[in-house]
C-alpha cells in the first residue's frame, strides 16, 4: 500500500498532467525524455587506459590491446584504491584477469591492418576483484542523496525535462566506487513534474520533504553546469557548481573547455567525475550535514491506553481545542498525542498558525472535562475558556497562589502600659 505522502504526490502530479493536457502527452511520446541511469553497484571501473599495440592482423592486434588494457587497468585501479604508485601494484596472470574483468568499454579506438590504438575503460567484478583490490569490506557512504543535474544553456535552465548532455553524463556515471550514495532519476514518468530546474530554486521545505520521501532519499545535491558556446559548433566553456540542500548552498566549482561541439560529451563526463570529487571532499570535511528542516518527523510512540469504560456506546461530540503551535514538528506531535487518547475518534485542523494559536476540532466520546483531564495528564497546561480547551503543550499549569492566614499578634504587652 503506498504511503500517504506518495499518494499525495501522485495525486498532485496527476492533476498537473491533466492541466498540461496534450502538450505533456505529445512531448513524452516524442521520445525526448528519459535516460535510465547505469546500475554499477556490482562493478569497479577504471577508465582512460591507453594502448598502442601491433599484431598479425586487425583482430589479433585488438585482442592483444585488450589484454594489455586488462593488466594496466588492474594496476591503475589498485594504485587508485591504495593511493600508492602503479609500480607497486601486483602482476596478475591473464587467466586470472579474465575471471575478474566484467566488461571492456571502448572510449576511442583506431583499428589498422596490423595495429590497434585505443583508449579503453575496464569494469572489474566487485565480488571477485574486491579482495585483491582491497575493497572487500563495507565502505563508508553518505546518506542517500537525491541528485538533480541542472544545465544552463542559452539562458535556459533544464534538468530532466528534456534530454541533455549533462543529464546523460550523470546517467552514464558509475557510482560504485563513490562514497556518495546517489539517487538518480531517469526523467521518465512523473520525474519532469517533480524534479525540474524550477524546483531547485524553491525554498519551501514541505514540498521538498515530500519529494525526497517519494524517491527514498535523505538530502539533496544539485549539480549545475553553465554551458557557453563561442559560436554554433565551435569551442565551448562550461562552469560547474556543486550545491547542497534545499537552499542550494554552494560547495565549490570549476571550469572546463571543449574544443568543439563533438567534444562536449567528453567535457561533461569529466565534469561529472570532478563534481563527484567535489561532493566527496565535502562529505569528508563534514559539509554535507543534513538540514534538520528536511527530516520527516517520526510519529510519536503509542500511548498506553488507560483503563476507561467502553466508549463505543457513548455519543460523540465535537470539542474545540485552541493549542499553542511553536513549529510544524510540535503540531505533528500534538496531533499524534491527541489521537492516542482513549475516546478520540478524529482530529482535524480548523486553522493553523505556526508560532501562534491553532484551532483543532476533536471528535470525542465523553465529556470535555474528561478530555481536559487526559490532556493535563500528559503534562500540558489546559484551561477551559467558555467550552473551548486552551492548551499549551509542554507547560504544566501553574499552581494557584495559596492564601496565608493573617499572622497572630504575638507581641507581649509592655509591663505598666495599662
């Protein structure tokens, strides 16, 4: 059964889709949305392995190049994990490496009649290669972070509303070796309505809490890329900024260049790697502390039911409660506490005033005085004002001043004063 928060979001997005009408349907059917992220949880990747080998023919040279890439890739990954020179990495046989390598990614290659030149990426199976690489243990990772990639190009901000090279670079990024637990969205379904560029500028915590709860995240990371082209098809410069939280607090930034439009995907892939390093450094330095306003308050523990007479046959009545509301968490806690009182069938807000007095309508089977007694038993100050219970949570009623009897005159009469 879906949670109430998820049901609320689905209802809102359904209404938004109906309002958008045929425009939304036409855009989604045109196939210009949605890039499923690569699942890399079971692999370890090293990229940028350059090989230049010869052979008897093209296939022989390519096979020899891949063998060399496996050896060099394992050494490079070992050195990266241990932060040691590549010369200290162990030498493994080709048969052992064949059992560790999951796949080979061709980044760039040139095949001649008897020569093979390429830049390759090697994916190692985490379960089989983890022990040899020293990563068999459980690595420290961050809380689940909802990643929102934002691309600014031509004075237009987009996220996952339409496919773009920045979204594609994040979808292709292999996150298994990163200490950041990314929650990436594909851009399909309701994603463009919930995760869009406009949402990143909204400070309201209520909707943010619904979104991160819907996607199973705990916090927010915004990866922003501003792309500037000198002229169509020519050189391009991108400024990358990493942000954290609903307020978009800046963690850092950097700039990269592309020699032409065909080089932009390479620049975006490099930008993702550097952005991941930026987020990792922020995690290590303690700058990814969770915003308390994004924490979804847990429901209060159930109150032990008191031994009271059966209220099923007692007619229900509406009791109005005026309660002091200091913040949203206090209001939510008060709702749960009142619902836990025996005889309470329902609690509904009539008016809400954070930092003031909110009015609640309580459907109660019993006398208002009995409800006031139950609220006082929880340490709350309760005053009956013309049939309305005025409640101050967390403040016990002040004791009434005690009237002292008049002091007796104990002065002894002075001798001879008669």
